[in-house]
């Protein structure tokens, strides 16, 4: 059922197409308001089942710092841009409706919803966000604008002055829209967002978000990144290889730039608390093997689970009869994967020492299982 809007009725219609402009790229009807402008803004009690979750751009890590969900109403329904957790909490509490901050717009546009979702943090409506989250979402919006068939002026919400600043170049006009809508003083901030996220993988972006990498880090690292990119371009790598190498390079730079980052510090402290010296680990993990039956009693589930830190524990191994070659292969492959992943981010010699002690303990426990299995099959 088509919903009625509160407040002033707008001229209905399609998105303004590129042909609705003169040879200079200026809209023929410069006075016409955008179909995506806010018709009315209310605080309304909405039925929970009618609110839809908008996922056109990724969510922010931190929940929105708001009292009510931020919702946009379009002819296609109610779309929650921020504080979806409040909607879910109300549903879990058995409520049928929830009070929301609602903006009504005359036409539906996924791009417009994406711009509003990103602007909710850039303009501090929904609270703060990590720099890399702002950069990621800005880049999402830039690509969405470029792929749109609409005249980009309709997303500026500028009224009579809407044509100002547009140069009839799609890339430049997309940047101009983001500058206007995300509350930036000039194009430099939007361009910086795009340059800083270039050639970063999803895993690298998540790493920088979780470790709260700052704008200053990316600014300081940009020169080294450019030099590294030039070297990769000379090697004629494809885009996938380039993304992998740039992502690893930037994470290594972050470790050098911020070696006492909280996440790294917590990880090294946890590793240090779990491991002892290599000598004591060897004594603990590989005692002299006696008869098959004697050693079988010594293989307890705690021994094995302790040796699989930071990985999937081996499922409830209680006797040597539970040890199989598949369990051993899985544990070994997990250990190899952890080594490959973690050695990229370790920042100091001390952390390397602690981490290798931990993984040595894991490897020795795997060897103990191999010996028990070998004895059993002999």
C-alpha cells in the first residue's frame, strides 16, 4: 500500500535525467527542488514490522549515539539508517512499535539513503565513527553516484543554488555532491578519503577500523604508499595482487607507526601470560613415551585444547582412541594459517619471541599426538 506523506505535497516524478539540462550542464528548471529533499521531519511511533533495515553501505562498528532509530520514509517503505539495534531490542522485548526520528522524502533512491546514512556520522547526528569507516562509506557512495543514471544535481538539495559548483564532469560532480552532503568544507577531504582507501582489501579495512587508525596515520603514510604503488605498477601486477600487497604493506606501516596500539598490546600480553620458556614447554609437552597404554592415560582433553590457542579447539579428545589423522592435519593447517596471518602484524622482537613460544607449544602438542597415533598403529 502506498503511504501518504506528512506535510507539503511534492511534485511526483522520475529522477531528473541527464537530458533535463542545457548544453552547459545546468538544469533547465534550476528552481525545482530535488525529489530527494526532506518533505517533513517528525518523531513518530512506527510499527516495528514495517521498518526495514538499510544495508546499501556497511554499518559502523560503534552503535549510533542516539535516543531513537533514524528512519527515512519513501514511497517504498520505512528504512532504518541508524540504531537498528534499538529496533531489534524493542522487538525482542515484545513491543509492536517504537518511537523514531523520521524524515519523509518524495521519491525512493538507494543512493540518497546511502548518502544520508553516511552523513549521519560525518555530521555527528549518530555519533562518532572511525576514520576508515568514513573513508569506506564515502568511497561506496562515490561508486554509487558514478553508476547512477540520474543527473547528480538532484542529490545536492541546493534549491535555487543547486547548479553552483557542478562542472558537467561526472567524477568531479560526484565529489561535489559528497562535499555538500557530508558536510565537508572542500573537496580535499573527500579526495583524501578516496586516496587513503585505494587498493585496500576488505580485511585490511576491517583491521584499520578495529585498530582505530587515524587520519594522521594515512596522511603520514601516503608518500610511502605512493612510492610502493609505483614499484608495483612497474611490475605490471594485476589489481588483485596489487590490493594484496598494498594491504600487507600498509598494515606493516601501521605496526611501525603505532607499535603500542591497544590491540597489539593486548595480544602480546595475552601471549606472554599463556607461555613459559621453550625448555619448560618441551618438558611439559613431550615427556618420554613409555608403553602405549601408559601414555594413553596421559593424553587428556585439557592438554590438547591448551595447545590450540587462537584456533578451533580439537573436539573433546579424552583418550588416544579419539586422536585421528584428520584431527592432526586440521590442527597443523590451523597453526600454519595463524603463523601466516599473525606474523604480518607483530611489531616487536619481544612479541615475536612470545608468539613463537606459544606456537612452539602448539606444534609440540601436535607432535605428541602424532607419536601416540604412531604407537597405536605400530
